[in-house]
């Protein structure tokens, strides 16, 4: 029934990729993979009409532009757009990188690690990112630190660039916002497992870990991050955060 309804609306879906309303057009491009999987669009059709997507990467509408760049890596990996398409438009993402927009940093970093942009694309702005690690917004701090392994992998920052700023991440554990606090725990554990945080960094927070597993936060964390209590406790134990 659903497939039949989609098939009956095929002319609409084809037209939607070229709509003048850029918000509606972007929404349509977000559905491209789904439409291909359901045989409404062909990959060849998407490639032939890629300019309608690429225009969104350079639009003057800042919200649409940043969210269009979210799709760039996925579309490049799928072969809908090419490396040269990204290269020709890469300057349009830089103002947001320079302003410390984390979505822009994530998009750019994704393209660097995918081989679509050189690491030198972001290297000149590493001081901007280091300042984000010390943001007064605890949610931003946690999200920024989560990106550290990708930045290290890309050769954009080194341990000396972030080592003295770890305290800002641990401060997030004091947040009164439960979601932000739990997101910080997931980030801290992930960074510990990847060697960004050392066991000696984590040891002073063993009491905090005990509070976590003895309180209501643990149930919420397990739910939020689609894990189970046993696996989570094992991760803590591997980092010497529990006995």
C-alpha cells in the first residue's frame, strides 16, 4: 500500500527536487536515498539533476546552506556528486567554520576524513575549534570534545592543542541539565576508550561515576544511548571508573 501510494506520487517527487522553494527542495533531497530504494528515482536521474542540489550549497539562505552541506559527504560517497563539485564550492562553508559553527565543523571534518577535502582546509582555523572546547555553553563543550578523535585522525590538532583544556569537559558533569550531563559521560567514556583521555585524567571522577551508577541517571543514559546496563558498567570498569 505504501509503495503504491509513493508510485502514484512519482511526478510530485521528481518535481520536488527542482522546486523554487529552497526549503522544500532541500527536504526532497533529504529523501533521495529512500526514493531510490523504492525505485521512484534512479541514481542516474539524481546525478543528471545534481545541480539542483549543488545550488543549495551556495545559497544565500544560511540555514538551508548549512543543512545542505550535511548531505555532502553522504552524496559524495553514494556517487551522486563528485569531489570536484565539493572543491568548487568549499569556500561557502568557511565563514561558518571561522564563526565556530559546530555543524559546519562536523560537515567539513566529515569531508576531510572522507578524502573530499584536504586537511589544510581546516588547519588554519584550529584555534577557533580550540576556543569551542572552552565554551561557556556546556552542551557545546560536550559536542565539541566528541569530535576530537576525528580532528586528530585528520591531523588538524594534536594532544598539545587540547591537553590543558580537559577540565572544561569534566566541568560539564556538574550541569543541572540531565541530558547534557549524560551526553558528557558518553563523550568522556568514548574518549577514554580511544586514548584521548588517560586513566589518570579519569581517576579523580571515580566518585562521580559511582553517583551515576547508583542514581536515576544510569537508567536514562542506557535509554538515550541505546545500550544496556551490563555493557555500560563494563565500559566503566575497563576505564577503572568502578571497582
